[in-house]
């Protein structure tokens, strides 16, 4: 599984109802290849009306990655079920 963190800005042309200027997006993607995980995350994010500006983090993770992070662990465990989890942290 891979953890990827993006920064994105709202694409008001594609999604005029977005009331935020930008967002950080934390992604847990359960795919065997890092490149495929990042591609999948980009598709989902752009379909939600965001334009990716940067990739801040991208690395492989395991359950042990969250030994001291219960919040991160719950997203990791959910991604094991759903194959992907996206958490948006928008700003105005």
C-alpha cells in the first residue's frame, strides 16, 4: 500500500460548487505499484474537481508505519477494505 499526499487548488471550471481555494489530500492506495497508486489517486482527485499542484509525499506503508498514529491507522485499515481512502483538508 502507498501513502501519497497532494496539494491541489479548486478547478472552478470543472466543479463550480467548490467553495474552497485549495486542499491538502492524504491518500492511502492499496495497489502493488507506486506509479499505479499515484495515477489512481490523481484520477480520483481530478474527478472531484481539483487540480493537483504538487506531490508532497509518496511512499510505501505497512501497518507498522502507524504504531504511534491511531488516526493514520484507521485510514490504513479502511484502505485494506476499500482499496483507497482520501482525506481532504481544504482551506479558503
